[in-house]
C-alpha cells in the first residue's frame, strides 16, 4: 500500500508493506493500533495518531516520526538521520536512529544505537545501548553494555555488565561490573561494582 | 555497606558520602570518605580523609596527608606529608612530615623524616627519628635518634642517639645505649620497661 504525501489515512490491519509519503498522517481505523505485517517505509516526517505494530520500519531521507501510542516492531527500526518520538512504549529487536529517540513509557530491545540523544520516561531494557550524545532515563536501566559519548542520567537503578561514558554519568546506584567514565561519575544510591575507572571526579553517595 | 567494589581508579577526586569497601583504590588527587573505609591496597596522590575507622589490609601510600577520624589499621603506611588518626596500628609506618595520634601509634617499624614532628606516643619494635625531628614518648625495641633530633621520654631495649640529640624527660633502656658527643640525656638502665599505652 502507498500513501501519497501530505495525506491523512486510516488503517486497520495491513498484510503487505506500507510506503508512507512525506508529511502524512495515519491513524487506526478501529481499535487503538495500526497493524502492518510487512515493512513500513517513511519518505519523511509522519504523524501516527495511534499505536503502531509492524514487522520493521525505516526512514531513508531524514525526518521526524511521531507515534501517539506504542511502537512495537518485530525486527528493526532504522531511521537514518531521523528522530523517533513515541509517547508510549517502544519495543523492537534492533533500533538504529540518527538523531533522537524519545520513548515516553520506556523501551525494550536487543540493541539500540542513537547518534544524538535518547530519552526514556520509563525503564530501558536493552542488551547493547550506544548513544552518541546524551541519554536520560526516568526509570531503571537493565542490559549488558551501555556506551554514551556525552552525558548519562539515570533516575532509577542501573544494572549492567559494562558502562562507558565519555563525559558525565549521574546514576542512582545499582550493580555495574565495569564502569569507565572520562569526566565525572556520580552515584546517589547503593552501588556494587568490580571496576570503577574515572578520569576526573567520582562522587559516591549512599543513603543508608 | 554503601559502596562495594573491587578496583577503583580515579584521576582526580573520589568523594564517598557513606562507607566504602573495595580491594584496590588508586586516586591521583584526593579521597574523602564520610563513613568507614576498608580496602586491601590504597594509593592516593594527594590526600586521604576518612571520617570513621579505616582498614587497609596491605599497603597505604599517600603522597600528601592521611587524616583518619577514628582508628587506622593497616599493613604498611607511607605518607609523604602527614598522618593523623585517633590511633594507628600497622606493620610499618613511614611518614615524611608529621604524625599526630591521640591514643598512639603502634607498629613493627616506625620512621619519621627529617625535621618531622610526632605528637602522641609511638610504640614499635624499630623506631627511627630523622635529623632535626621531634617526638614525644617512644616505646621501642631499637631506637635510632638521628642528629639534632629530640624526644620527651624514651623507653627502649636498645637506644642509639646521634650527636646533638636531646631527651627532655627520661631515657630508660634495658640492654644497650650508645651516645655520640654533645648528646644531652638523663638515662638509666633498668630491668623492665614500663607498659606502652597502646
């Protein structure tokens, strides 16, 4: 199915691939979610006024994909030079976004790579997380490896095998086996680790 | 226990608002621990400050000042500047500048550097007081007071005092006393030395 640019279209369940033209709006015809059993390809910006379930999604030319609900993707999310704003929960196997990912209600995936920033209003559960700029999490972080080029802020607990942050990391305690921070590392809660390596300043605060 | 880990390496400042238990700590600048501190091996370039007791199983090396609010128990303690603690119990203590304890410092070996100052009693099998340094009461197996150093009271099995040394109180020894010229002391050979305070 093909949606022409700047159109608003209602979809229920689609058994085939979906191409969405630039600056289109799509929404569920019935129920809360659009279900696409094939791939969804966005030309540029798109507003999705419902939750979206798809096999995979991609964006080739940059733009902003705005989902007013959950985004549940069976395989990959690839938004080259793009932004992904999800008001609800984001789930996928692999996520690769050039600029920004916002997940209002947390995210779960096997791996996520974001060039710019990652913001999560809930928990983050991912085996491998790579963020070029800033990562901010209101809930807990659980995974294997987390790398952030700039600044990391986690309000909940952090449970990781390895944490690498180039600049500043502020967490609220947890269990992290290997911690490497180039600049400043702050933990405001009970922290268990094996290795802590900080280039500048480490502040470890414990509220007993 | 608040902070628990194995290896800590920090280039600048490590600030722990609570207690900490780790195997090895290496910090280029300053370490501050608000609670108690337990480690196997510690190396700090600048200053180590612990508000409560500190225990370092193996070696504590600090370039500048060690300040422990409670008791320090350690293997070897080396501080370039000063060591302050309520009491210190160690295998060895070697400090360049100043040692200050309220209850005393007990170790197998104790050395204070040239022009150093020791406040509080020192109890050790071997004590070496550097040139021009001063110490209060010393309880030693073997004591060496180097040139122009001074002590308040000395209780030693053997004592070797270089020239210019002063003992303002008494010097009691059991086996041997060697004095160089110009050494001013009030010495007495005894059968048994008084019990050390720590």
